[in-house]
C-alpha cells in the first residue's frame, strides 16, 4: 500500500527523496511495504556494495538485513524526522507513518536510528 500523493524527486544534497504532492495529516500511514529478508551472511555481502545505503537491520537480534520494496529505501534521514517507521518481523513488512502534518511539496524523512528524534550519530555525515 502506498499513499497516492507520494512522488520521487531530486533532494537537495541527497540524490533522490520521497516527497508529497498534497498535504498529509499527522499520524497517517503513507506506505506499507513488503521486504526481502537477508540472512546475516547475505547482509554482510550486500554491505560491501552500493546497496549498503538502502538496506535496514532486521530481526530482533539485528543481525539480518532487509531490502524494503516500494519507496521505503528512498526516504532520506533526518534527526528530527517527519515520519516514523515500524518493522513487522512476522509479516515481513515496514510501515511508514507521519509524525506531524506534512505540507504539500515537503520531503518525507525517517530517522535511521528508528526513532523520530534520536540524535545518535549515524554512519555517514548527516549535516
């Protein structure tokens, strides 16, 4: 499931990103995406490729990885994100939900630390 107003467009200094063509209320599910689960061994191999920037840690032990389908792997990082994500390990899904009202034309961000306001330094320069 993907909200019909989502679009992919150039993101300032970030390559591509996910944007909205219409305003979206707070606490709106905007995407539910299936994932391809990677074993710890597969994740290790993928981390040596360009796909490293598009996978998520997966599973309770976080040793596995996953590649989310849909737009999920294209949401850029922000320490004060306007969206949050939830992982459903049993059903192999990632859900993206707005945490505040999003204005038309605004880029949608998730915090790669798995919480919208977690300021823990990520593995790349996020300034």
